[in-house]
C-alpha cells in the first residue's frame, strides 16, 4: 500500500508477530521501521538504546526477541525504549522521522487514547492489530466504511494514494452516494477495483483489512477482534459551510470543447446560476482545471481526458485535499458507436417510460437534454432513474453556448433540441434522432424529430456518413442550403443604388413581378414603387405582392395601409397579407412574423436584403435635408442588398412561393434560369419556430473563420453569436463590427419623433452586446456620416441606425439578407439570406465595408468614457426575455 516509514508502538516483551506481519503486508517496500518499546516503571532515557547496568540483563532478551521479529521488515529497523507514552513526544518523533503510518497491537496499554491524540496531532493513519493469524500474503481484499460525504472523501483519498490495480475494495456507503464506481474511480484517481455497497449489502465475507474513516474510540478493539483495522487520518476541514448547494449538468465533449452549466440546486421557477466565480474540476484525484464562470457557465480547457469530474467552488471549499472539497460529480459524454437519441428531459412520465422500448431489437442510447433550468439536473436524474433510463443529463444552453439566454423562449425548445442534436452530430456523435416536446415539429437535417405520439412507430437509425468540419458541410448540415453555381451577383450598401435597382427591375418586367414586404409606408419611396408596380400590372405583367399583416399595418387589429390598399386595387396586381392578427394576440402571433424582403422579376432577376419599403431604407444621405428638428425617420439608415441572376433565382422564388401560398395565394410554376455568371451561392431560408437556419448560418461563418470577420448589424447580438465572435478573437481572428443608433443622433443628441426615447434605450441594449467584443480586443465602430451639403449648417456628424445585415469572412465568403444577428431573427421570424462563396465579390464587399468604417467612430476599450458607459450598462446582459418582444 505504498507506506514507506512506519512507527510501531509496543510494550517490552509483547508478542508483535501479528502486527509486524501486517506491516510487512502493507509496507512491503518500507524504508524505515521505528519501534518504540514502552517499558512502564523503568528508569532510562526517553527513546534510548542505552540502559542502566542493573536493567541490561532484564531488557536484553526482550529487545533481542523484538529485533528477531522485526528483522527484514524495512530497509532500516530502529528500536528505542521509552518509560512513558506521551502523544506530544510521539508526534515530535513522527515528524522528525517523516512517519507515514503508525501501528500498534491491541494489547498496548492506554493505546486507544494515545493513538487517537497522535493521529489528530500529525494527521497520520493508524493501524490497530489484534492477535490475527500471521500470514505473508499481500493485502488484496479490504472493506472501507464510508458513511457520509466526508468519510467517502477520506476513503477515496486513501484508495487514490495507497491502492494499486490488484486491490479489491468494497466501499460501504449510504444510498445517496451509490454512484457509478467507475466514475468515482476516475474522479479520485483510484487504480484499485471498487464496489460500492450499502450497509445492508455489505455482508460478512473474509477481508484482509478493515478501513475506517473515523476513529472508533473505545470500540476499536471490537472492530479489530479478527481483522486488522486501518483508521485513516483526519481530513482538513473544507472551509466554511455552504449555504446553497450547487447543481451541475453532465458535460458534452464537442471536439475537445466542454462547457459547464452550474446553478444553485434550489430555486423557485428558473434556477439561479451561481455568481461569477472560480470553479475547480477534479480528475485522477487532482484539480485538473479551474474556470471562471460567467452567469453560471464556463468552458473547460482543451485536452482533458477524464470520463468524470468532481466539481467544487474554489472560494468556498479551501481544503488540502481536493477530494474533500468536491460538491458534485459529473459525467463526460463522448461519441460512441451506438446510435444516440436525444430527448427533452421534461417529457411526460408515460413518455419517459416508453422511451426504453424505442428502437426495437437494437435500442439506441438515450440522453436527456435539459432545455431550460427550471428543474435541477439532480431532480431530472431522479426522474430518469425511476423510469429505468440512463441518469445522464446535459444542458442545452451549455452545448449551444447560449450564456444567460433569458430572451430565448420556451416556444423554441424543440428547435433548440434539434440544434443540440446537429451540433453533437457534427462533433462525431451518432445522433439517430430527437424526441421533442411542443406544438411545432422542428426541422432537422440528417436525423428525424419525433414527438411522443409517433415514438413507437419510429425506427431510429444512425446515418454513418462522416461529416466534414468545412463551411460547406456545416451549412448543409444545419441549414440544408445547397451550393448553387452559375450566378451573377452584385452587392450594394447604398440606398440610392438599391432604389434604382428596384425601380428599373420592375420597369423592365415582361411576365411577372413577385414582391414580398415586411413594412411599407405611403411616402416618397413607397409612392414611386407603387407607381412602377401599377404600370407593370397595367401592361399585362402579373404582379403578386405579399406583406406581413402586422408590420405592414394591413389587416391586423383592423388596420388599413393606404399604399397597400391602393396597390391591391390596381389592375394586374394581387395582394395577400400573411397571418393577420385579430383579437387578443398570443406571444407567438406577435413574434412569429415573416421578415423576408424579396423581389423577383420574370424568374430571372432577384433583389433581396434588409430594406423595407419606406424613406429611410431607400434614400441616400446626400439626398435629404436634415435639421435639428428633423425626426429620426427622416434620417436615412445604412442598409445592404443583393441583385442576383442565375439558378439561385429559382431558389429565391421558391421562398416567395412558400410565403405566397401560406398567405392564401394560388401556386404557380417556377422555371429554372440558365447560368448567368461565375458565382456560387447558397439560399438560406429560415422558418420561425421550426428551425434556426439563419442563426446557424452566421455561426458557421464565424466558427470557420481563420483570418478575419466583418459583422455589420445594428440589433442586439444574440449571445450565441457574441460568444462565437469572442471565441474567434481568442483564436487570433480579427473581428470587426459596425453598428449604429436605433434613434439617430446629431452631435450626440437624438433626433425626435415617435418612440424616440424608447429607441434610445434600445440602443443601449445594442451597444451593451458589443461591449464584450470591445473588451476582448475586437474592433468596433459606430457608424457616422459627416456633414452633408443639404444639411442645416452646424448639424455636424450624424450617427444613423445600421439596418444592414452583412457578414464577411476571410475575403472568401459573405452573406446579406433580412436576418439580423438578434434573438428575433434567430428563432422567431421567417428570414432569407444569400451566402456568396466568391472571393472577388467578397473582397469587393469588404472594401466597401472598410470605406464605410473609415469615416465611422472607433470604440477604444482604453477610453475612460467608454469604460464608464460599459460599466453602467453591464447589467443589460441580464435583459429580461419579455422585453425582447
């Protein structure tokens, strides 16, 4: 058992055969055996081998016999005599000789009291041996009494430090500690074979050694009646008593990345994440990682190989041995060979019970996923155990790296579960399906999504085809967007150019014009577009227009949009509104809108981007006259769009067809255009509450970046995207962001108008989500336009809103469309994105972004003013989800 320096306490003339034999079995490679011979009433120097002449004859025989009994028990055997036994003096000797084991026979007078005090003073293990049969067989079978968490920690530390692969340990624990013994061995670094049993299961089989974590006092002789007893040293106190226990979900190994989600174990409603602090992870009996949590979550360093970890909070659990500090144990889930089915941990009890029968003769492995922290991981494990399922449970937020995603609603849990499956599948897990909960079936790519009603009829089979980590593979696996070659693509970030493209395309139409709108106003932009569409209809062109009813102010709550109503009355024009809202609306009716903006002409030319049909989207900064009294809506915004010809147009028109038929329009045929240029593109279509294709597309772009990322958007970053950008910065990617003000300002003062004050507050939310990028070393710019000739003298620099939704990566691939980088676009609304995989076009777009940035205002993380503002709005990371409506 690896003991090296042993202190044996005995009496003069005592039979030490049993205790020495036991020492030989436990310390076969001992360097020192120091024997203290207690001779009460004798008068000689303390621990002296020199005795007075009149005692020499009386002592010699006993000492010679002792030497014979201990010969060969250690490399060096020393025998010293003592006339009394004092724990303090024994402690000094033990310290001087670097003793690591104290041994005594049960016949030692006052032995229990002396050994108890010595154990306490020097924190030493004590071996207590009765007259047991003498044998030289190595100790192989032991029983360890580990009743209570501290006793279990002491036993684990003993097995870690003193055990070997040949040792078989039966550890007696109470039912709450009946964990997986292999996991416990991994956490504690135990080589011995371990079996955990309850007191009722312990039995009375023959053992070589009984190990106790606590000193049994006067009952020591009873314990040692037939078996040697080893009393472990007392453990150092673990620090102050914790007032609130923690709860930790199991970990998923995502290609070497593991994220922990740590909450308080008790709570009402949503469980509270622990405050930001250091948390230690234990494997092999040692602390292998210390992370600092951010709202209860943190990422472990790469390269950890343990299959299980002990977890404890560093500040509250200071202890000499980390095993005594462990508060929770977690399992690491890594890819295996058996098909894996993920399921929502909140499935009904009867569904959980039927899960184990899923899959027929070859049932898949099942893994519970906690979709939101409204129930502790431990309570989920209890439910799983009762249903006869594996008690592993992982946290969706940690797998997706959502952070404190208070604005992610429960309505999208099925989509999030599908995304967990897709991410794990990309990491090599053989995901064969998901079992979701909720009203909407999520879209999946590569595996089925099943609800409880269809569970029994669904065979789960894993698609064994390997997935690449390339951008193209990521996009197809998470969005289903195929690569379309042979396109001619032009990109713009200029309102006047976009207006010209739109009017000219409609004017050139010969067959049909399809227009999808989110908002439309009867103003200096809406009027000319209405006239162009009316003229097209008048000359026999089929004009189809679909608009979101709520945001188009047409048909919801009795609203009427004069522009749209006039347009719908024109000859050759058919108008449809999507999802009108009547009565008291639900959250889904308000949030799940169609945000796509698209025009397709004659099936050969498509225009798409972020622009709604009104003044601020299609008017250039040089085309307006601004004064301090102008309203914010009179100030143009920065936006972006694309003009596409070629096969991608058919994919875009199918997106329109989807929106058109949902709104009640009749279906129409789509003709595939001929190749028109050299560019390869992907069309990403996101359906709110069914998928998160736009969010996953942005993440794929960021996570495959190697040199630089440009992100242009003026809406509050969803935390997943913020975290992806932070990780990119961490791996050396240059991240540049451009954002604006939802209420444009002049000279730092906001323009007036309806909702101006509320939009100023929303601007703070936007900027707060950029603060972390700035603090991490990313480049951030606030969009600025200098004084223009038509503006009032002295108006100065204007900081407009940035409405563009643009991302560009490594000078090789870029995207533009309707999807913001926020929670609404990520989950709620229908969106449309064009991804262009063409270096020439991408470099051109990046040059245009650089031109815009050159006149904008950089944010300096060393600027005290920015630091004060960032500190003031830091609380906005806890932005309540209801306010994201």
